[in-house]
C-alpha cells in the first residue's frame, strides 16, 4: 500500500505536470500571456516548500509536460511521414521532452537548495536558475529552444523589452516576477510590495519603448505557398506537376520580390536540365523583379546544402546563394550514435554541409534581405551576427520554411509567433514563405500585416517597410552572443544563494 508520503509526492508531481501542460497553451493563445505567470508562480510556490530532490521531480514533471504538450507534433513527422510505429513515435517525443527537462529539474533542485527565505532574493534566484535552464536547452547539443518562455509574451506588455534583452531576457523576467508574487503570498505587506514591483516591471519596458530603427523604404513582395503534401514532395512521379505550377507562378507573379519556400524546387539545378533551370531563372534576369527560391545545392564531392538562390539582373553569377547554417538534428544531420534511430524511419535524411556563419544579404531594390531557413529563426543570437556593421545589416528578414512535416497543427502558429519575436528583437520586418503555412508578412513591431490561409496553394501579396539601424539586443548579441545572459544567471545564482536568511 502506498504511504501517505508516496501519495503526496505523486499528487504534487501530477499537479506540476498539469501546470506544465497548461503553460504550453500560452505559445498558441498568446493573448492569455498571464497564464505563464500563474503556472510558474504555482511551481515556484511548490518548489519552495520541498526538499531539493522533490523540487527536481517537480521541475522535471513540469518541463516534460510543457515540452511534450508544446511539441507533440513531432509525432506526425516520425509516424505519418517517417513510418515509425505510433507507440515508438510517441515514446520518442516523450523521451525527448523528458531528457530536455533535466535542465529544469536541476534548476529547481538548486532553487530548493539555495533559497534563504527572503522573497526578493529567492525570486531573483528562481529567475536566474530558470534562465540557466532555458539557455542550456537553447545551446547544448545544437539547441532546441522551441517554446522558450519569452515566446508566450509576444502579445504581452513585456514584449516591449524584446529589443533590449531578447527572448531569454523576457523569460527571466517572467520567471523572477512569477516567483516573487508566489513568495509574497501570506503577508499582506510583502504582497503589496510584490505587486508594486510587478507594476514597475510591466511599466518600465513600455516607458523605454522606442524605435531604434528608421525606414529604409517600402517594397512589394509576393510570397508563394506551394502546399505540396509531404508524402509527395520528394517522390519523382509528383514533381513535374509541382514544378510546372511553380514555374508558372514565379513567371507571372506581380510583386517586385517573389519568395518561394524551403525546397520549393526539390531537385538540384543540374537535375532540372539547362532548359528546366532556365525556366525558373529567366524571368528575373531581365527587368526589375527579383526572387528568392528554396532548393538544394552542391555536389557529392563538396557536399550538399539546404539553400536559397537569389535571382535578379544585378545578382552575382550564377545567382546569390544562401546556405543554411544551423542544421536540424535527425533532419539535416544525424548525431553520432543515432544512426539506428534514423534507419527505423523512411525519411529522406542527409548529412548536409553548413553554410557560412555570417552570410551576406541579398541586395535588391535598395533593400538588404537576409534569408533564414526553417527553424533558424529560433536563434536570435545567430541572426544578430549579421548586424555587426550597421551599413550592411539586413533591412528585411526572410524565413523560408517547410512545416509540412508536422501537418495542420499548432506548430504553424508557434513558428509564426517565433518569427514575430525575432521582428521585435531586431526591429526588422520578417516575410515568411512556407509550403503549408504560416505564410505571412510581419512588420518591425511584430504585427502580422498579411497572412495566407494554411494548407492552400497560392500567393500572398504584401508590402513591407525595410528598416535601418541596430537594436540594443542586436548590438550586444552580435558582439557577445548569449554570454551576458549566461553571466547574469551565474552571478545572480551565486549572490542570491549566499544571501543570509532575514532575522525572525
């Protein structure tokens, strides 16, 4: 028979898991940004009352449910398109969520071990440990920062802090403030003080809000959504019809800049033949139109890349080229020791070569357009590398993606909100051309100005305003990466962990 203690541990763990699952809702329903504060606050309250070992269990349960509920759509890519049996695919998603939640487990154990009973210092300790866990998840083993806390604040007052501190900085503020309010419960005086701090924290970013960038002019864009079923995309018998439609669409598009999604052309240029490749390039070799088209490039000897070709009459010959730099584990390279896992799936995997760390932008019509492919836009610190020289920094960001691997799921909305946060951090418009969605135009304030329906074939016409200038986040992230935040987490943990318990 379970003991009372065992039942209590099981109940606390189940509650932590329920809070983690609820927490994941904020990454789709961003208007409910307050939900994050409630979930983290309740977790902080629970962690403050248990041993480090139980705190680790609570953190692990919260994190596993958070990540499993937030990235369950990985199941679709492994099962529906990879052919992995459903139980194994579900287990793989759960195992990934559980493994990545070990960071949060360690962080919560550290909070329970070091807290001293002072609401303010304990809240700063909690925020620092939360920040350390998120940075670890976003950096170690190439990083997987999907559903990082700050993305749930894209429609919240704290979004105004994005140009200053970035997504991880916002996450730190959310965690510290949530913990402060939780630790102040029980004392009217402390709760009033905590509420005053919360009001100040919410107000400060709005008072500091400003445009760090200026207009670089406007440009019309045509964003192509190919809507090719993922199980047909790389099958030769279906490709002629897709390429026929794409060629016609590119040739007749009316916008000055046409953008087609990741692997819109699923073949190497030489596989198309001279006439086939010329069909896609010729409309942009003359006149005033330009294009960015996703396709694979390379050869057996030098390696293959997931790339974007930029075409215009002034583009380098044979074309401007962007090669994806941050590759997806299991999708674009196979981690050492995991060949057995990828061999179980029927997915066209490959070990792609990486592109340059700081690629040039595509110069067109007075704009400098910086492509990024698929989930590269999760890494704001990497996009910030392109802002070292303000005179050559991008004026427009362009994300080209293929989210067809994940079906018509919350992944599309999550990715759109990720792109919105990048626009806020860097104060640049982001144009998105995708296979199935979300194809959209986002302005430099993170507002979606035009969006196409999901899972439809067609084009989206929009106009975007390029921007010049550099935000504080872009400046310090370009120079130091995420090291300032790593240092902040370490220093706050050391200081707050040594703070003496107040006298009774």
